[in-house]
């Protein structure tokens, strides 16, 4: 019974993964879903380093990219029948190569955490990204390399030409990878990783080598990043230098951080939110990266534990049954906050647009007229002050909801 | 051969001194706050863009004076209203904050100035060859860059070691509590140092903009190199940063100017490989080609064998 209760959330996760393409079945939706499951695996593998092991890496894309490159090479080998196996196993090849790279690089970089580790990871990331342009027979130079996933033995009649077929492959791999990453956090190695993150000195005193503990997390993280790279290779059938350079490393840091580092589910939230923003927002505005940057900075400043941390903040109020106290102040704050955000976006877009008319939320705004600007600025200012005032009430409500009941105090 | 060597040395020195202007601020900020400012090169880029816009109205010299001031004020504001807030969440959060700031500044620059390269030119006054050696010209602007950088280096050295403010700053680095007890406003000093560091980065941007082209990727080009320098020099060590700046500047300059490579080395050893050899890329590699990789290689080697850097004392 206990096992059933524990596994129910995993069964729900699996059903959600497999059921999503039935609900969102357009071509665009499938391609977004593909990106999403790849991003989930990648972000979770990053969280093994930073969230659970306390190692801030600026070069995590190396393992993703190397895994991806080897996977594309494997696809090419299958195409020319040098090797014969189903492409289902490609992510495993990516993972194994990610693991190998992790073992090699981790052997010297995990000696210290903190700034030294961050700098080594940055150096290695730049080193490999730059050398990938030099060794063009393996990395294909700027153009990258490409393969074709439709060769190799069929799997129950599927040749994996369709994106939806790849989605199911990716979803299954993502499920397995997520499950194993979760199980890893429950192993002694995973628990020790947390201990070493929080206090390496004490961990050393009870007889654990903090270097060895970091090394194990590092290798496991490389393995799963490689699997994500393999999934990427299967999905896009090509890979370039861009997939192992600093920009990709930065993106995975953003995902994990915005989602929430301290929680297992955090990076999943981050991966989903950022993939959605990436593919949906970029259709509406070419400035979406600017919004992403602003959102990221605000998250670091005001929600240091990410979205997941924000949700988990309400645990105490929830247990005490005080959530109803918070609903009203939340709504009162959220409405003007949303209004302010919308106004700010309108102002940013209007200052950038070159057309005569700016279509926004069903309105037709005239960017050339000063009246439009004054009205929006006034609304934004009003909304800002309303938020500022209602924040006080929200804070009071928060205190009441989280207060220790009288009888407990006594 | 001699002319190649002399010009490579001169160019290496120009780059080295320029890098030091960035590295000095970065390493000062690190020793005060214990945080590596990822956005440091972004302030350098902001300096170039502000100077470009100002130069349209006030000429190059107006930009030279005002752009670093604006960048310094911006930097101080970032410290006051951003970093100080994040400080409570720990070092990782601070590092991630500056990383996000770098990202945001790059996007903001594309928002205000666009994605294209700006036509930021050297001033007419300095548009002549300073001297001609072996038929090759050395432009006056490069000489000017070097003069400014050396002047900054001397001024910085003087202010930090001889002046009263410098002594307070040095004391605040090692003993912030005591300095605070003596009645100095330590947070204000931190803000000032951050502002000064970013202003120096801005100044580097102003003088580098016309030579290294002003475009939205210019921070990324220099950003990680500056990190390499402060780490190789030893985190928090100003003399170390100076040596490492010149080292990296000269190393890259010599590597680009040279024309030796693996074929020469293999030729010396009497080995030759067929073009169809699977490692053909490795056997045909030459030094100019791997010049961009050298600093990172050096970084990784230094971190493995001497994690404290050349002159660093701090052991974490």
C-alpha cells in the first residue's frame, strides 16, 4: 500500500507524459513537447550538480553536446550499416559518452566546489566549444553534423519518421531518466551529496571524502546530460557547436534556477516554463529574450528559491488550514501587478515598434501620439502604487496565516 | 622575423594593458565582496555604446570623459539596489545574479542600439601613424590606448597604496568589521569600489570600441578572457592580475602572429601523416588557429596545478 502511494505520483507523471500529445496534437505542440522533455532531463541533470551537490557549473552544455555529437555519429553509422541496432538505444550512447566525459573532467575538477569549480567548468566549456570548431572532422565546424533517424531496424513497425513517434521515445527515456535521478537522491551517495554541499568539512570529519562524493554526483550528472543530448540528436537529427557552448550552458542554469534549485520538481517547472516562453513568446515579440532576462533577475532577487520554492513557501499555511486567509490579499495584489506588467510590456513594445498602429490585447494603440504614452504611463503608475499599498496587507495576512496558534505556544 | 616579433609585442602590450583595465576592477570587486562579477565585461560594452552615442553629439573626447562616469553610476546603482539585496541569499545567488545581469545588459543593448555593428570611429586627431618600422605603421590611436591604460595603472597603484581612501579600501577588504567600528561607512565603500571598477571597465570599452568594433557580442568576446586573467593571476591579487593580463595579451598576440603548427613539429620529428588519417585535424593544426583556445587551456592547467593562481594567497 505504501509503495502504491509512493508510486502514484510517478504513475501520474507517466500518464501525463504519454497523454499530453493526445490533448495537444498539432505539429507545433508536438515539437514543443519534444523540446520540453529534452529540457526536463537536461535541467534535472544540472540540478544534480548545483541544487543537490552545490557545484555551480558554467559548462554543463559540454556533456549535453558531446552526448549529442556522439549520438549523431551513431545515427550516421547506423545509416551506413556499420552498426545495426534500433535508434531507441541512441540516448544510451549519448549518456555513456556524457558519463565518460564526466569521469575524465570530473577527475580533476571536483577537487573543490565553489568559485574554483565554477571557473574550471567555465574554462573547460570554452575550451571544448572553441576546439570543436578546430576539429571539424568530428564536430563538423560551424555547420555541425547531421544524420537520419529513419534507418536501422524497425521497432514493431515504427520507423520513427514522425515527430510524434520520437516524442514517445523521448517521453519514455525522460521518464526513466527522471525516475533514476530521483532514486539517486535517495541513495546514500545522493544524501551525502547534500551533506557535502551544506558542509564539506563536517562530511570529511565523519569519514567521507567530499571530493569522491562530488565526483560521483558529477559523473551521474554527465550521464543524464548525455542522455538529454542523445534525445536532442534524435529529435533534430543534427547538432552544432551551439549546443555545447556557453549560451546553452547559460540556458540550463536559467531553467534550473527559475524553477527552483532546492526541490526535485523545480527544474521540471523551469524547463516547462522556459520552453513554453521560448516557443510561444518568440512568435509574438522579438524582445522575448529581454523579458526573459528581466524575469530571471527578478526571480534571483525576490524568489531566491525559484517557482518551486514559492509554492513550497505555503506549506505551513496549508497545513494549518489558513490558505483561505491568503486568497483575498493575493487576488488584490495580483490584479494591479498584472496590470502593471501589461502596461510595462506595452511601453517596451511601443518604443521598439515601427508600425503606425500597435495591436495589443485587442486594442489598437497609436505609438506616435503622446496621449497613448501618457495614459499607459498613468495606468502603470496607478497600478504600481496599488501594488505597493496592497503588499502591506498581503504581508499582514501572511504573518497571520503562518503565526503559531496560541495553544501550541503554551 | 624581427618586425613580426616587435609588432606582436606592441599589439600584445596594447591588449594586455586593456585587459588589465577590466581585470583590475574585477579583482578589486572580488576581493571586497567575494563575488566574481560576470557582468563586468557587459559594463565594458556599455561604455563603448555610451561613448558611441555621446560621440555623435560631443565628439570622441566628450564620450571619453562622460561615458565611464555614466557606466560607473550605473554600476553603483546595480550594487546598491541589486547585489546588496541578493547578498543575503549567498554567493551562488550573487554569481547567478551577475550572470543574469550580463544576459540582460546584452539584450538591453540590442533593444536600445539594435543588433548591427556601430560605426564608432577613432578621432581624427589620432588618425595618423605614430611611427613606421620596417615599412609597417603603428597607429597613434594604439599608442593613445597604451598611454591611457598605463596612466590608469599608475593612478590606481598610487591611489590604492598611497592615498587615505586607498588605505581605507585595503583595510575594508580584510577587516570590514573593524573599519566599520572606526566610523567608516563600509557599504558605501563597497558601492564606491563597485562603481569605480565598472567605470574602469567602461573606460576600457570607450577606448577599445573603435578598434575592436562596437557590436552586441563584444562583451562575450572579452568576458571569459578577463575571468581567465583574474583566476590565473590569483583571485583578489592586483599585481597578479597585472602580470596575467600582459601574459595573456602577449600569448595571444604571439600565437596569432606566428605561423608554426603541428606540420612543422611533425616535420622536425620526421613523421608525416596521410590526409585521410582520422586525426587529420590534429596533425594539420597550427598555432594561430588555436590562439583563442590557449587562455582557457592555461586556465584549466593553472586551476589543476596551482588553484590559487600565480600570486593568489587565498585558500578557500
